[in-house]
C-alpha cells in the first residue's frame, strides 16, 4: 500500500470561525495506481493534495505513506519525505527562468541525502525519459508550454519518487499539448509510476484509471473510471455532440450546392 488515509480532518480558523476543509476522509491508493481527484471550488481537493504532498498536516486522523506515519512527523522529517518520496508537478511549472532545463531538473538532487552523487547524469536521464534529451541546455523562455511541463515532470521524477502528484498539470496548456502531457503520464503509469492528478477537467480525469470526487470536504464517490456515473454521462454527451456535429448539413451538402 502506498497511501493510506483514515478519518482525516483539516480545520482552519478564519477569525472566530472554523472552516472544515476535510471531514473524516478515508482514502487508500495502492502502488502503480493512476487516480484523478475532482471537485468544485471549496470541495477540499486542494487541501487533500497539500496533505498528500506533506505540504500541510491534518488536524486529526492518519496519513501513512509507504507505512510511514506522516501525521506524526516533524518539519525536518516531512521535508525529507517530500524530497525522497514525492514528485510534484504544478499548473504553473515553477521553473527557474535563468536556469537551463538540466539545472532545473537537478535542483531536487542538491537537497537529497542519497542522490546528489551523479546528479547531472540522473537529471539527463530524467529529461531523456520525457523526450527532451535535445533541449537540456534550453532555458524555460526558449521552450514551449508543453516542453516546460515536461521539464517539470522530469524534475518530479529525478529522485525516483513513490508518488507523482500533479496539481492541474494541463491548466495552462492548449488541448493538443494537454493530450501530450496526459499521454506522458499514461506512459509513466505503464512503467509502474503511481500518479495522483488533481483536475477540474472531466476529459483529463478520464485518462486516469480511478476517479475520486470530493464535495464539502468529504468523498462523494470513488469509482474505476469506466464505472464512474458522472464520467459515463460526460462521455455520452460528448458522443451525442459529435454525432450532431457530423449530422449538421453544410451549404455545400445542400441540393444545388452553395447559394
């Protein structure tokens, strides 16, 4: 088991008010799963992502990562877990603009207790893995949006993490580039990588193998993607729209041709 969350609560204080961002969440994610987490604004998905990434601690409940109780860890131990066990991919890439792609990917290795030896070679291998072996010396402003996100993915993978966490990874990309990034995630999953994607895009979530939906800080549903009723309805609507688009006559197809 890679992730095991039990009765997880997160409560924030806003002035005299208490905001319950997560309310008793139970979630198990096994090794080599590809999971999409969905929910509207205020559903708790960002809070859950922060806790999964050990960027925040729960108010109550348990979060075990590879059997390690992160909910009991201090700041130093959590920092090591983030560096060694978790790879992050963000919507805005979060790359250093003045550094090359290779230097950006090497960055997590500088803080690693075990992987700083041979950092340049490991970073080059990670870039090759995402198809950017010919862009290692390019800076972010010399790369397309899709290439920058691939650099971010390579940086997330360079320490060989247990889990790849992606927060709206296609949010700043066009539809074609989004498909390329998701295809990369599918390739990584096929190679054995555990992936958790937070997204509000139903078509992106459809590439995962499992969809977890949150509402008001609780898990509303948790289904294999092909059995998720909301996603099945989305696919049915998309198919209907495609059929209607094909059926609409054009001027050229009308008797007598265009006016």
